[in-house]
């Protein structure tokens, strides 16, 4: 195995809360200097230590595409800022072999008074590229960013979407050995996000460069990345194949979500509420998860303070990006309507889920022909769909649904 392109050993980043605490970046120094210039004094307070990262160690091989996942505050963005040398670590070391191009925040690395054209050359120079090297990629950068009409306009007049389009185009085309991308791509529209993901796939797959990718879009992470890193509370929890990392991440989300308690007294008269749910008899052994392609038996706790004899049920699943992936209604079955009575009831929904692994949000409704919608509940915690054994299909070719099929190849008979 070749030497790692990135080696991280015992990395930690400490912040001092409630005090002057020193200044970490150039912007911090400039802000403090401006405050002193205008006579503004900071109120000192007892220092409190906060470790955004602590004792993080792992290696990245050349050409590896690594997804970094974790909840908000896990330390993902801090890790990328340390890798990009935007801030310095409090402990540990980072060894990098090669140039890093980073896309971390809207406008990072751009001078607002310079035009788009000038900023392309500025960013290339920062990466250590010659003017001739930048010029050779200039047309490709402009074409990808789709901002040709505004190329000679100061970037301070750009929208956030234009900023991101140009910044990504520069980072991806100026041939760094390592491309680091944070959640900033979410600023762009869906078409541009897809374009960026395709470009990153090309950068990693065909050009063999290394990519570190942070995103809450688990579908994009699963599609693009081969391996992953799971952070929690600033610490490294797991490092391994991306499917295993995403499964572990989904379990942490599931364990942290609180099941709402059913309080019957809180349901007003003439109303109905769905107050809790679980999955009965799942092979996973967990209340709010099931395996992909498994028939799930959902049980919903219903508290009714009204009556109706013409009720039908709607059942909807959205993925982590809010996209509708599955919908079912009792109107499609023989017994399409049910009778709702006063008291505590249980609604059972049995359905096969031909979905890829991931987190899904439940949306269940009770509707009456005469009275309209009686209840619509967007339930928590979310449903976790876990992988049903290994698949021979690469992650990048897995669609939103996963269903086995029978294939036959033979010569036609005359």
C-alpha cells in the first residue's frame, strides 16, 4: 500500500468560551483590532474549555473518496478547517502530501472587490499554480460555473449561488491533489448539486484525486464515497466502508431521537391524535427500524375524542432530503373505510419497503369524507432502514428503491 496522502494523529481543537481566549484566524485578529481602535473593550469572563475535536486519528490513501458524517456539532467542519490550514490544531498533527483545494464557506478564498476573472487567477496562485496552468483551465472553469456574463463583475455583487458555482468550478478544475468540500453545495439548486456530484465522481474516479466530502445528504454521500468517518461529540467513533459508517450513523440518530409520550388529556374534544409508533416483530430487534425489502408491521397509537364511520388512512415516507419515496392509502384496499370511536385505538399498517438503506420520515393521516382531514402526524423518531445483507451492486448505482428481480438470457425460438 502506498503512503497515505493525509495522516492525522491525535488531532484536537480546543476553544475557550466566555473569554478573549486568543485569536484563531486572521478574521479574529482583524475583528479584535477594530474593536480596540474604536475603544470597545471585551468583558472578560471565566474561561471554559470546549473541545470541538479530541484525539482524532486516521489516514486517507491517495485517490480515496471519504465521506465525513455526524450530527451538528460533531466536529466535521472544524476537522476540514484544520485540514485546510484555516485554523491551527490545539494538539496532534496533520501530515498532507499534495495541494488542497477547499470549498468550506460561501466566498472562502475570494476577494470581494475583485472580479470573477481575477479571483480565478488569485485562487490558482494560492494553490501554487502558474499563470499558464490557470489559463489552460480557464475556459472549462467559466463554462462549468455558468457565470460568463458576470465574469468581469466584482464578486461582492454575486448571489450566494453564483459564489458557490464559481468557487466549486475553481476548486475542481485547478487540479489539486486533494479536494475538500463541506455542506456549502447545499446553497446551489438541485441541478447544480447533481452537476457538482458528477464532477467530484469524475475527479475521484477518472483522475484519481482524493476527495473529503461532508454533507447531511446521505444519499449523495453513499453515491460518491467509498469509505467514511463517523464523528460524534468531537471524537472519532468509526472508520470504514461507507455503507457500514452510514448504518452506524443512522443508529446514533435513532438512539438520540426521543419518542413523544402519549398524554391523552392533551387531546381536546372532537379531535384525534396519533401520539406514538413502533415497528412490531422486526428482525432488527429495534422498535423503529427494519431491514430493506422487509415487510414491516407499523403500529400507531391513536387517541380519539371524536367519532366517525368513514375514516381512511394515508401513509407516506420521505427520505432524509424531504423527497417523497413511498405513499399508500387504505382507499386501495377492499376495506377502504374504518370506524373511529372514542378512546385509545391502535392503527396497524403492514407494508413491504423496497427501499435503499437510510433514514425515512413518517407522515400518517386520518381523513373523513364528511369532515376532511382529522389528523396528520409527522412522527418521530424517524424510521431507519438497514441493509439486508451485502449487495453486489456498487453504492453509486443503487437507486432510491432496491428490489430483487429474476433475469434470463437465452436464444429466441422460431
